[in-house]
């Protein structure tokens, strides 16, 4: 993208957040994880774009498994949360070719919004469950861009 700054956060609006799925599986009926439990957290961000309507979608997918005392458990939690954005100047922030290239500042902004909001949703949803100690780690802008597929 060009060096000229075109992204303006005032022209970005969240239209909707949809929790498409949220579930915890615990087939072995584990009562609690101990402080030594290690969580394996796998996250992806899947984008979608509708240029004509100036809309972006970002789907946050998260799958977490747990390992205690060096042994993987069958317990897991999975979340899929969709974020819908309106970008008033979207046409100025994309370059269309074989694929659509989105301005880095816009991509980072929507990824930060989706990631941070999802962290809070997942933390809240896990309270009172075996995953109550799960906190999705903070991620840098560079890490967030690598999650977008």
C-alpha cells in the first residue's frame, strides 16, 4: 500500500458481534486443572470482504486443549466469534487484483478489536468451568497479522 495514511478510525464502525459457537468438552469429567496445567491455544482469524457494501468480516476461531503432568487431556474448548465492520472509506483502503490487499492499519485495527474482545468473551465464558484459569495471551500487531488467513 502507499505511504500516504488513508486509514481513519472514525470511519470504522462495529456493526455486530456474533458468537457462532462456544463449547467446552470434558469427556473424562475432570473436576479442576492444577496450577501446572499447560494450555495449547490455537487461534486463527478468517477475513471476508464486501467491497460494494463497504463491509469487512473477521471470524475469530479458537481451540484450546490442556496438558497436565505431561499428559494431554481430552478436555477442550472451542469458540467461533464473528465480527462485522462497516468501513466508510473502504475503497481507499484496498487494492484489488487476484486477491484484495487491505491497508495494514485497517487490518491491524480490526484484528486488534476482534482478538481483544474475544479474549474477554472467552475469559467470561470459561468462569465456573474447568477452563476458569484460561487467559488468552496478549498478541503483538505482527502476531495478529500472521493469524489472518
